[in-house]
C-alpha cells in the first residue's frame, strides 16, 4: 500500500514594508536665482530713481541722502525726498518680487516678447554695475554726473 501523502502547509510570506531612507532637506541659500532677480530689479528701479533725483536737484546721490560735510561742518543738507524715493523703491521691488514668489510662480517661467528671464537678469546686472559706477564716479568728481 502506498504511503499517505502529507498535506503541504504553506506559510504565508509577510512582506516587510519598504521604508525610504530619510532625505536631507535642501540647504537654505541666500545666493539663489530669486535673490539675484530681486537685487537686479532693485538696481533697475534705483538707477531710475537716482537719475530722476539728480536731474531734479542737481546734487550727487550721497549728498542727497547723507548731506555734504566740509571740515566737520554741514555744507549741504540731505534731501528727505530722496530718502523717501529710495525707501519706496526698496519696498516696491520687495513686495512685487515676493508676491510672485508667494503665488508659486517661477520668474524663469514668464516671458513676454523680448522680456524674458535672461533679459531681466542681464539688465539687472548692468543696472547694478551702473549704479555702482555712478557712486564711484561721483566720489571722484565730487559732483552730480547728470
């Protein structure tokens, strides 16, 4: 007589859950594309404000903001309008740049005709160099350039 077959008992296979390795958080950086865009925008608006205030007052930028001193005496007082114009430019650019960022829109995604992210970045860099050059030139000439 044949031997009776033993029943085959299958043990259920329990799969262990796959746990992903923890990922590192992206490092915070002040030197990113958005920072350069905001600085470029501030420089473009600041350059226009500097041109307008120099043409209106005939005084160099430093004299308009801080006044002019000679031998410790105040020769020319600073202009409150220039400080307000500068403050308005900073707040205006900051609010405009941050509102776009808070909406989740990337500046590189927007373009309109010749107005692209690369053109804005280039114009901002040129404005930063131009504003710096204006301050340096006025320091050497001791007077307004425009």
